[in-house]
């Protein structure tokens, strides 16, 4: 289907350029692999200057909707999972979502991901989970690394579910929820051992194709995380990012 454009006369024209092209990608008028017109041609079609088009295209590139195959050639692409989740995470963070808001969704999505992973995980998925578990055991005592590995574990369980909608739904929530884990580690010395036990049982249940047990252990794991958050004295009804930051700053002043 040919590329369509109408002249634009708006204050922030580059946003309208990117929105118009994105809309055509989303509704299927432009498909992955389709080549976009050059910047000069699009500038004439939209009745804007070339720099406006370039800025609009730059925005689409950053969100994964288009990519350059040469300095002057651009094609439509599909945003990768991490690009979509990054944008959603930023939106959730800007809304100052609370721990409770995130946790109430995670307690539904994380056990579901584990159950589906037990049904659909292949040998590569299980090998990946084993690798992550080994890395987590080796990272004991390193708070930042532990958080990164734990976040990867949950993302890998979701990937093993083979449900792309579930992956997209839970990824930004998980990223924000687990980002505060580093603040909890010094407050809860027993947390690491409990985390390793839960991960072990989830992986073994997935390996055994036991969906009910995978779901149960993941639910225990997520419930345990909330208990740790409460024990650390963090508020459930305050923005999660601010609460974790305050705890870490308080700890620094006490040293």
C-alpha cells in the first residue's frame, strides 16, 4: 500500500509526523520491511521542513518503529520487547505508581508465567534458567548484580511461557517492582537464601512440566517479596522509586 501523508500545520509538527507514521504502522498500512520515502519527499508531503521530518523519524527510531539500512534509506520495523517495556516503564514511573499497585498485578502475572513456562519451555529455556540460577548463587553479597540477575530470571520465565502478550504486560511492571530490591538486601540478610530456594523450586517444577507447582512456588516468591518490603519499613502506598531511594539515602547518612 502506498505511503500516505497530509500537510501539517501544528505547533510541534515533528510529533505529528512521528504520530502519523506510527499510526500507519500500527494499522498495517505500512508493514515491516516497507521502505519510507526520503526526508525531502516526506517534508514536501507533510508541508514541513526537513529538520522537522528528521526529528520525527529520530523519535520513531528510538522507539523501534523504523530503522536505517543506510544513511538515506529507512524501513519499517517491529519494536523489540525491551523497547516497548522501556517506554511503558518510563510511563509507569512518571505516574508515581506505588508498590501495592505493581505487586497486585505481579502476583497475578508472575505465577501465570511460571505455569505457562512449565507447559511450553524448551531445552534452551531451561538451560537459560539454570545458567541464571548459577549466576545468582555466585553473586551473593553483590546487591546491584543480584537485582539484575533476579530481574533476568523473571523475564526468562516469562519468555519460556511463549506468550508474547504476557511478556509485554509484565516486563515494565517487573522492571519497576524489582528495581527496589537492592535497597532491601542490607535490611533482610535472610532474603538471598529464600530467593535462591524459591528460584530453585520454580526451575525444577518447570523442568518437570508441573505447572501447578511452578505457579505455587512463584506465588510464594512474590508474596515473600512483599513481606520483605514491609519488614524493611517501606510504605506500600507510596511511589516505589521514591521509597527505595529514601531508604538508601537514610542508610548512607547513618554510616
